[in-house]
C-alpha cells in the first residue's frame, strides 16, 4: 500500500513538470528530462495497475476469510445454544429425580403378589461363594406361581435356570416369566432372545459340521472297504499267479526229471548196444599151447578150433 502511494505521488509530480514545460517552454535537456519522466510515468502506471490487481485479489481473499469467520462464529453460537439447552434439560431431569421437600419418599409399590428378589450368597464350586438372586415365589407373566424358594443359577439363551432347595432345576422361558423379575435381576428379554439366536445358529452350524463329518466318515469307510477289497483281489491274483508259476515250475521240473530219466535210459541202451557191438567185433583169443600132442607148441585156437602150425 505504501509503495503504491509513493508511485502515485511521483506520477503526479511528473505530470506537473510536463505541464509546466509545455506551458513555459523548456530546453532540450529539459525535454530529455520530460521524456525520462514520461517513461517513468508509464512504468509507474504499469506498477500501479499490478498493485491495484494485487489489492483486488487481497480484498477478495479478505472477504472470503471474513465470510468463513462469520460462518464459524455462527456454528460456534449454535453449538453453544445447544450446549446450554442440554445443560438446562439435564438440570431439569436432576430436579425431577430429587424428591421434593415433604413429599412421600416411600419405595414404589410392588405388583400385587410379587416379592422383590434378594441378592444372596450361595456355595459355589469348591470353597467359593457365588452371589445370585433369591426369589421367594417366582411368578409367570399370567401371575401363576412357577416355584418357590428359588435361586437363579444361569441363563441359557432365552431360558432362565433356577435351583430348587429340594428337586431338580427349573427352566423358564423368558416370555413365560413375569417381566418384573427380569427388571429386578437386570436382565433384558431382547438380549436373552438375541443369545438364543446365537445358540440356534451355533447349533445349526454344528449340525452341518456333524453331517459333513458323518458324510466324510462314511466316504472314508467306503474308500477303506474298496481299498481292502482291491487288496484282497490283488492278493488273490498274486496267489493265483504264484500258484500258476509253482505249477509251471513243477511241470518244468517234472519234464526235466523225465528228460533226465529218458537220457539215462538212452545212455544205458547206448552202453548195452556198445557192449554188444564190442562183443561181436572182438577177435577170438589166440591160445598158445606149448604142450600140444605134436610137440611143436606153435598151434593156435580159433572159435574153439585148434589150428596147428
């Protein structure tokens, strides 16, 4: 902003000098000064235009910021009003909860025939103690007695389990129970029913898993049975193959034995034939008898006949 103001002042001075020169007349040097001033004037006008544009942009940004600040202030004011309203409502509620002076401070009257459940300690597992509700006379939603001298054991889904002093536990559906007992024991029917839905879904998934497991078991048993049957078939085939091989081996051994016997018989026959042939082809023995009748002693025998020399 200060630079723009200085530029405007310089521009005004330059204009004044130019007008003076035009009116009174100026020398050449003065004309040069005037030209220089005119150039500076043009430069100053350009700078002035830029500064005016910058100023316009800053003004627009400033206006936008002011608008956002006004919106923020409006929002803060609205939040403050709401907080004050909430605080006033809270004070009103607190005031309504406080009993007024002189008012009846007796506890609210119980429903007819209903006794307030009492917190008691009972023996738990081992030597522990458990805190639960004791109900002198448990009533149904229709006002009928469901049991007497009962203690709350647990809740299972939408059912409440009560212990009896003598006798088995009693299970009561949440809708069958008088709603006063639910409120007195800090129980919600909606929560119990939601827990029942979770139990039902869990049981459904368990049933599905059980059926799948049973199907897998049956499939495994069938597979094992088929495998055993195939194994027995293979065993029988192997035994049959071994029996056939054994029979073939026995047949082969029998054939070999028969071949050996036949060979031995043929060898015996060949030996006998050879012996016979040798007997037929062997020359007669020549016997020299030196004591023959003719005294020569040079004769010989052939086929039982003596031939003298």
